[in-house]
C-alpha cells in the first residue's frame, strides 16, 4: 500500500515539501480545517472516542450484530492478530502501562523524553465471557500490545521520530492514548512540576478551559490548577489527534496529482494503514455533510479532503484515553473536567476516559512475583477489568527485609508514582505467640500504600499481615477509583472493534476443548488432556465455518484431521440452542462450534 508508509519512504523533507507542490493544486490553506470552532475538541477525535463497546448481553445470546464491525474494519476473513497501539507524549507512562499490561519489565522506563526509541511489542490478556456450562465465567484471550516512541507536536513535520513513529501505528486495530492526567510535564514530555505529590496550586491562578463549542468564555467550574508551561490532558488529546490527522492528510496531499488523473486511486492511498480500499469507501459514504462525488474530485477543496480524513480516522482508529498517574493529587480535577466536557457532547463519551495508575500495578505485580501479595477479584461478582474488580491479599510478611527490593515504585519526583518516605513496617508477635514475626521493606510498604490510595481493597491472610496493614499510614484516597485501570483500558479498547470470538470444542454442552493427544484424536474420545475452553480464536468479521475448520486443521492448532463432514454450533449463553452450521455460513460473535470430520489419516503436519 501507499498511504501509511509514504512519509517515511519519501523522507521528511519531501513530506514537508508536499504542501507547496501537490498541496498547491488542492489550494490548501496555511491552517488546515481540523476543528469546527475555536476551542472545541476536534470532531474526529470525538467520533473516535464515540465508538460504543460491544453489548455483552447480546453477545452472550448470539444476537450481536457484526455487520457494523465488518464495515468499520473493512476486514477480510481469517485469523485476526488483534493489536492495540499505545500513543502519547513522552514520559506520559506508556512504557509503564506496557509493563503492567504484559506483566513484564521488558520496556525501559524513565522520567525523560524518548526513553522508548524502537517499538516494544508484547502480549496482553483481555477477558471474554466463557460459554455457559463451562464452569468458568471469563476466559483470557491474548492480544498484541505495541508501545511506540513518544509523540511530540510537529511529528508529522519530522520532529522527534517524525513519520517513523506514526508509521509504527499502521498495524494497530485500536489506540490507547496514554496521558499524564496530573499535568506535570510540557507537551514534549519535560518534567515541569518537580513534586507531583504536592497539593494542586491555588485555582485563583489557574488556567481556564475553553467553553465547549467555542465562543471565548469558560465552562462553569472548569477553572483548573495547572503550572505554567505544562500541558493538560485535554490539550494532549487535542494536539495528538491533530498530529494523526495531519499524518494522513499530508500523505494524501503528496499524491493528489495521481488522484486527479485517476480518482479511484484515492482509496488506494489508504491501504498503507493496513486496511483495504473498502474502508476508505465507507469513510467517504459516512462523511457528514456528504462530499462531492468522486468523479468530481477535481472540484474538491482542502476542507473536503480534511473531512474525509476525519471520517477515516474515526473508522480506522477507535481510541480510548487512559488517564495515567490518576493517583496524584492534581489528576482528579483534570479527569473530571475532560469527562464533563465530553459528556456535554454525548453522555457515553465520558466513559472513553479511564483513570489508571500503571506504576501502581507494576508494583503490585512485583509483590506477586515475590510471593508477598496476590491480586484477586472482589467478591461482588464484578467482571475482570471493571471498577472495584480487584483486591490485594497480603499473603505473608518476608522474614528478612530487603531495602534494595525493586517493586517498580521509584522516586515520586521523577515518575509521579509514590513517595519514598514510607518506613519499614515490622511486626513482632512475641516469642510465645506461636506466630512468626516479619516485616515489609520500604519499597513493599510504599507499593501497598499506593495500592490503597488507588482504591484497592487490602486484606490479610494471617495475623502478622493484618498487623502490617494496620501500620500503613492513613492516606487520602485518590478522587477517582483507579484500581484495575490498566485492565479496564485494555478491555474497552478491545470491545470497541471486537473480532469474532469463537470457541472450538468437542462437547457443545460443557464447552470442553479438543484433546491434544494423537491417540485421543484417532480414537475419537475426549481423553484426559482435554480442558474447558482452552482454545479461543479471534477471527475477522465475515469469517466462515470453512475458514475456522481450515485454521484448526493446520499449525499452530492442528486440532482436527481428515475432511470436513459437518459442523454444529450454539450461542454462548444457551447450551440447548444447538443447530447445524453450513460450511459457507458466516460465524456469529461468541459462537461455540463442534466439527465432525473423516477418521482417515493423521493430523496435517
């Protein structure tokens, strides 16, 4: 394809030259149309945030409509390597989010711009509803997570990593915009506020947010405390979206002479963003107000091209805003202000801003690796990734302090995570108590203190652990529930553009997976190595029963052998609604499928 990789392939100088060459034939204004009114959020940004997550109840009953998903992805059939891209300015916490989401320490973390240069790629897990009768409620499914270098204003003109960074996003199916909700750094990621744990400044000297819809006034109650030189979360989501808009816009403008010669070539310019021309056609159809017909493209103006780019971005890159560092004192007012502004445009838009503290979750994962604590779902039945869905159980106190232990909670002045003033916590139960004594290191105590501030419920497994929790300093909780924010962000990003999730099984009633052993496959018996809902596949909308059979026949699955005979399926939530499936039938969301094949031959090698 041409579009996405065009800027990188031709070089930054040619990209900047596009405005004076092919751009001139468009009559491009110096300031491109990107927002409807001064001070308003970009319409295409709101459209990207407005994507509604899939309806879980309809999903479980097999009634979820997938036609709109297929249209928005412009997808082909087959397996879907679903990818979530992390975007944001430097030092916003993208690498910390990546480490928390992938449960690794693979991404380098630092409090200076461009800690990440080359993209980090890893695997994260999202939870999907399990088939009724399987004995479990949710099943984890792997997705690809991609952490790219920080974006700075002017990236489309070559600043920072320029178009190289933007091109790293081409294979993302959904975007998570990681923002610094504490507004402690400038737009380039340079730290301005040296003590992010200090109370917010007096609002008498605060910046005023523009009135929704422009007009030069201010929103009632929207006066925000913000240090001079810093960039607020609202400002970040605005200019980052404009960079994405200009990235696509400039690539089209640089090839506009080809479009004038052959108008249908316009749709091919979008294939570089890892999508078929049909997605660009859908973007043209959904432009509001409608654009002139493509055969009259010679009459198009710059505003028409910008409107097409707006429509394309809304379809191609569904976006979730992760309000990272939400545990810091200044964060709550910025998060609430942006949510309130989005709510005035559409009530559901406010849900696209998810508070989180990535560093807190990295620290809790380290406690789990040490065997000190365990995160577990709360007892209220909340689904994984929802607010209040996780609590922390302190299992034991280490027998010896390790002051050098690294839980990921570093100096708060540089990372904006937690203060280091927490002392060791020692518990002495007495020689005759029959209960072992123990203590928490400074780092472990700081991690638990941060977890409590973020809204995690802390419980203890034994008397020393309970005594240690009682000694944690009393702290003021963050103004918003932050617990589980990383997983909640991933869940929302996944369900904005969900693949078709199917469960291949050998027993439709119990949703038991196909056996792994050759003997069990040859004899047609489930065998002792089968498991409940072990296999979950992500497919592109429009994939058929035949597509699924072919996938299971070959590597890496190799769960079937022989030739296709017939297939049966049922919805996720109704084990009794079994029916025969046609080979050419498109698969429904959440379907549970069993195949019958000939017995001759071994599995495909």
